[in-house]
C-alpha cells in the first residue's frame, strides 16, 4: 500500500493528523507528498520545511537536530518538535513548537536506532513539564494508546498501527 493509500485509510478510520515521513531529498519528498493536502486531516511533513512549503502542508515536524524552525514559523507553518526528555520538551516549547512529539514510549521496529524508550513515567514527566499538547510516539497501538492518554498525552502517533486506526481511535476516545 502506498503512503497516500495508507494515510487515506487511516483518515477513514478516524485519524485527524497525517504526517508524511520520507527520508529523501526535498524533490522526492514533494513527489511522495502529492495528494496528501486533499485529505480531510491536518497535514504535517517530517523534517523538511521546504517540502512542507511546496506541498502547502499545515505544518512540519522537526527532530532535535533538524534545522528550519525559524523559517517554518515565519512561513506560518505549525511546528512540532521531538523530545525524549523534559529538557528537550522545554527546548521545543521555547523554540515556538505548537506540540511536542514525546518518545519513543516503547521500542519500535520502524525506528531501530531510536533513543531508549521513555515509558509511561517519562511520557507523564514530559506532559507535566510543558504547557503544549504532547503526542506519544514509539510503539503505540490500540493496546496501549489509552494508557498514553491517561499518562497525560493529548494524542498518539502511530506508524505500524495506521492500518488499525479505528481501533486506536476507539482506545483514545475511551480514555478521554
């Protein structure tokens, strides 16, 4: 299934935000992102401010080492920042992020070189430390999404569970 087809199915299952995650030069990210803007969801591009602008995305999510926050904010893009600690979450908030992507909460096969898992306690600490919405990421699926919400997260991000979006959405809704 293509990224767009997966995103379309996830939106049909109740997803409200889709993120295009393509580790490639800007031109290839733009090519892969065609059609996402038409989905009835907030559209975020991962790591690439220029691609986000070319695709008329709603926002861009930048990792700790990614550049372009000032350009993104100046262009009116919604800015997301990654954090695996309270210090990083506070840095993201000070940078002007609209939300923090906190994790990985658990290990995940989709990012084998990720930081060590922060678990529920790390997630809860980040949620208490910032005034921004915190989105739990890393190993999240329908079986644990509700626990992330109960730990203080405003939402969850999924990759592997995108095809099971309706179940994830039901777990989140039940925890609210």
